[in-house]
C-alpha cells in the first residue's frame, strides 16, 4: 500500500543541519494496522506528515499506490490527499464556527461531491460513532472524546485507502482514548482500511498488527 524508501529529513541549513530522520525504510501492506511508537521529539509526526504528503523529505521516496507522491505536482498531490488519505490529529482541528456535521462534511465538499450524498454519509458515520444526537452541536459544546470522534468521521468521509493518525489519544483521558482506538481498529477491520498511527503510549501497541519504534531518527 505505502512504502518509505531511505527517508532523510533535516531542518536548518546545509552548514548546520539538524537531522530528524536518518534513513527510514518502511513498508505497510494493504489493510494493516501499524503503530509507530517513540518518545516525544523522536520525529514521529514528521515521518507521518511525510507519508501523507504534508511535508517534503530532504531525500528519499514515498511510494503510495505504486506512485512516487513527491513526483506529483502540488495540485495532483493535494487531490490525492483529499481522495485517498484521511488524517486524524491530536488537537482535532475542528472549525469552531461549524457544527459537528458541517465539520465532518468538509473533505467531501472539497472533493466536489453532491451535498446530499456527503451529508448522508456523514450522518451515517456520526450515528455509528455515537454522535447522532450531537450533529448540530458546535465544538465548544462537545467533550474531547466527542471532538475526536468528529475528527475521525471527517477523515473517513471520502472513504480513504489510508488513514494516518498522529497521537489521536494524546489529548484525551484514558477512557476516551481507549474508545478512539477501538473505533479506529473497528474501521480498520470492517473497511480493510490501512492505518498508520504514531504514539508515545506503548499501551496502544497491543491494538496493532505491527509495531515499530522510532528513536534517534531510526526505525526498528
């Protein structure tokens, strides 16, 4: 499904580079649930953003669906992210002036799907995730776990092939966090959706098909 080949990433300039990733090789098969664990500051989010086309590697390739995503134009890459990749972040990134339903709809509307079609999909997913009675609530009226469930629904609205999750439980209490992981695993199994999740919480490792550890810029 997706493969990273010799990914290097450094910040700063050539005279004084700060290396973050030091030659990452990673293969994730279709339908797998992979966790990348490591301490804060290890480069997990950087790696996830590179896999998802949000951050350009200093060197190396990312092959997704047999295509080098960094050989695509900006417009082509944006379209591929919208169609084929769902993102779940630690801090939800919901728009405060939109309801739960309206936030969930956004990627489908960006894809220029018909409103009624996208709304029906969003409503179905919100009901399935226990938010049927919260669809018209604004983010300020939702708990942390509810906000994250809205974010998960938003990431699924275009039925992506790949779901990338960046510390999705990091801002939640343990009970809400367990609920989010159970939800993501359920989606992974039912939809055969490929999932890559990064976390510093090793307790989540039992949920995964494979677990990798990122430390000092290297994956093991």
